[in-house]
C-alpha cells in the first residue's frame, strides 16, 4: 500500500517534508517574507503550513477575525493585515517571554511585530491589536474568532497534557465552524519514550491520536493525519547542535524530532 505524500496544495494534519518545500506554496511564502526560496527550514514550513491552511479555508479574506498565541516575530499578522483581516496578536507575559527574547522569538508590542516590508503601518495599526496572554489561562473575553493559530509554542508550556489541553481550549475562542491551526514538535524516534515537561516536550503519535479521538467525540473535525516523514533529499539528514540548514529533522534530547501541524474545525 502506497502512502500518499503530504502536500501544501491539499493540506491535512501532517509533518514537514522536503517535497513540500519544493512546492510553489512554500517558495511563494518565502518570497513574501523576504527569505531565499532555497531555504530548507522547518520554522518556515510551519508558517507556510499555517498560511496555507488558513488560505484554503477562506480565512485570509478581508473581514475575517483571527487570534494568534505566542506570536513572537511571525510575519503572518502583517500578511493578514495587508489583506484586511483583523488579527488579535498575543504573546506570553513578560516574565515568561524573557527566555525567548534573546533569540528574537518574543514580541511585547504591536510596533515590534510589524513587518514594514510586508504591510504599511496604517494597515497594521488598523487591523492588528496586541496583548499579553498566558496560554495556560486563556482570557474568557477572547471569543468569537473565525480562526486561531500557534506556531511551535505549545510544547513549551509545561508538558504533553497541558499542550493537548491548550489545543482543546483554543476551540473555546472560536465561532462554531471556526478553524484552529497549530504546529508543534513531533517525536520521530519513539511512540513510547519521549520528553514530557518544561521547557520542551516532544509529542508522540499516540498523544496526537488520543487528542484526535477526544475532539472527534465532542463533535469537532480534525483533519486526517498523514504521518509520512518524507523520502526526499533532506528528509534523512539529522541536524545536530549548533543547528544550521538544512534544518528539517533535528536531534533534540537524543530523539529525532520534526515539526508537525494539525487543523481542527470547531463543531458547527
């Protein structure tokens, strides 16, 4: 039985693979954010995957409302602002975010988040707002969004179960039928042993399948999983510290890890 390769053309819940980085959706995204189209990096894949999932579900159209958690220095809010999409951007409280500031993965203001090469300040100020949000305690006033997302942050909030609970909790911020897109760390080495704690955990296939069952029992739709890890030129390369491209599969706490994304549609 041949496993269908995951694509950005028709995304599902899937892993980063080299073949997706050859697609026009990936290279066009990199061009938009000012990065070389030859860059093989799973962080860029995560952003491209999130953008593509929002695109195919109609969430990048003017008038939609989105919420992002742990936004860091992501370009997606600026891209959405340019299209007239309202975005409520959030990042961790200052005391938590300090550990990410040194690697430029933390924002504490709208000005810091703005990508002037992507959109005007007028568009940014008109369409994007900013506040601190603790991912373990999402404020109850954050409701009725068309979509929400997070990029490789939920694995840093305390462990596997808190991360899975966070995904479930984000559905409370959405309208019926809303879209949640999340990327995180995936353990390619084992479906049994893993890292489960702070500051990083590695999700196993069994964890994601458990969450899928839980959400589907509640009436939500989880896009079908495709666990194909890729068989391209760079899919077999393991990046060890100090990390450098090609950065697709990495050695993390003696496990091989990569990025994985999932999409959940809230029950109507």
